[in-house]
C-alpha cells in the first residue's frame, strides 16, 4: 500500500499525499503470501502482470505497462526470474526493481541484477546516496527513498486480512525509491505509449544528473 501510494496515490482531492503518476491505475498482484513464497511465485506475478500466460490463473484483462518490484534477495539472477523479465519486456512492459538496502554492491541482489530491468538505488533528502542504499554497475538510476529522519510519506492501511483504517506513514528504502521511478515511467507512457523498455531506460539515464 505504501509503495502503491508513492507511485499513484490520487491527487487533487485534498486528502493525504499525491502519487508521482496520480492519474495512473494500479494493478495489484499478490506475488507473495503472509508466510512468504518462492522465486517462481514472483516470476509468475511478473509474467501475469504483463499479460502473459500463467498456469492455473485467469487471463489478465488489464496488462500493466509498468511492473514495480519492491523486493529482492541476495544471489545471482536465476533463470526463472530472467525468463519472466524477458517475457514482460517482450510484451512491452517495463520492469522496475529495488536495488537493495545493504549498502553493498547491487550486483549480488536479485532480481536487481537481472538483465533488462531498471534497478533503482535510493537518495536521501540532500540528493546524495542514502546511507543504506545498495549501488553498483547494474543500477540504472537513483530516486528519493528517504534516509534517517526524513522518510517518504505515503499511504498505509491497518487491515491484515481485509481492508482496515486508512492512514499515512514515512518509510525509507530502495522499495520507496522504486515506485518514484515507476510513476515517472507511467508519466512517460502517458505521453508516448509506443516507447520501448530500452528507450525508457535510456531516457531516464540521459535526463538524470550525475
């Protein structure tokens, strides 16, 4: 809920916060359950979100142009994850992934180290690298993710099994920086729906400061 709000919380309603792409629609996909899950579950979620076929799941009638993956783990990019990302890209979807919060090279963080993703590091309020943010040659871009004493304020909900009371909270992490970029990508698509994932990545890098 926090990540979704950063990307696309409704704007102009005098309530709470406004997302980066406040006119965009969210396609919620449950990739993991309360007890976790497998890499294959995340891969299936990416494929399904992009409009691909997943055994046992109905066809997605509303494929996503931007897939936000605010999760990850250590290790090399596995074949299952890479195949899912390749499928999504082939369908024109941009996969935006958190670089990790270990203050280490993100080349050891999956799926941020998979080919074809936009891997996002985090900056603090000053615009420099957040203290916790991973970094490295696989990182595409950095975006505001918050740091000590200055997190990213976004939407929250108290529900655990059903929707509960709405609220707001400040969190920090590359998981917060990732939907900032996802929101920007959604805005880019709102101007030009024919952009390819590679064009999106190149334009983001070309327009960012060093």
